[in-house]
């Protein structure tokens, strides 16, 4: 299907999430500060992981002819750091906006959609890299790093 190959199709749930934030109440408090920190960290992780992918990056699940299995930078600690960064940023925006509408939308649409996309990518990676991806999958968590990886986070 052509619409599924559109980068906007894969971003649509996130665009709607941003719109849903308008239903929140913004004011400066501890949640606002914590939310801002989470948004900044999530964005850092997202863009750092995209930079690590270099020419392997695509906004929709795809494998290129010269695709490489990236296991460096944040990919040493988790298999999908860009999604983790997006989820962390969403959490931060939820704390900032305090929007129930956004929370429900995030839980019902954004997170399941993100995991659906992750599963598509993992199928493609398994098909392309076989045993190498299987070994990587066994040693590297999907989204949440192991505690020992968190202690080594300065290596990112």
C-alpha cells in the first residue's frame, strides 16, 4: 500500500498527540520542570540514535541494499533508542500539559502504534541479518536498558 510507505502515515499518530496537548493546562510547577527535562532527554536520545543510524534511517520500516545492523552508541544498550526517546518525550509533554485527553490518546494509540512499528522493523531486521540479529536481540533489550547499561550511559 502506497500510503503506508509515506513518512507522514507513520508520523500521523504523533501529530494528533501534539494537537491533543491543547486540551491540557499549562502552568509552572514541579511537573512542568520534570516534563521539560524528560522532553530534552527524550529528544537527545531520539536525535542521537538517528545520527548513529546515518544512511540506515527511514521514517517508515524499510531495509536498504547497503543496510548495516547498527550496534553502537545508544544501540549498545537498547535496540530501539529512537522509540524510547519518543516515548520519554511524550511522557514529558504529558507531565507539562497535564492533559487527560493526551494521556488516553497516548496509551490507546501512540504507544501501541509505536510497538507495532517496532515489530515490523524487527521482522525486517531478522529477515535481513538472521543469526546476527537474533544474537543482538538476545543480548540487547528492546526499549528499557538493563541497570548495568544505565551505569555505563556516559559511553553514549
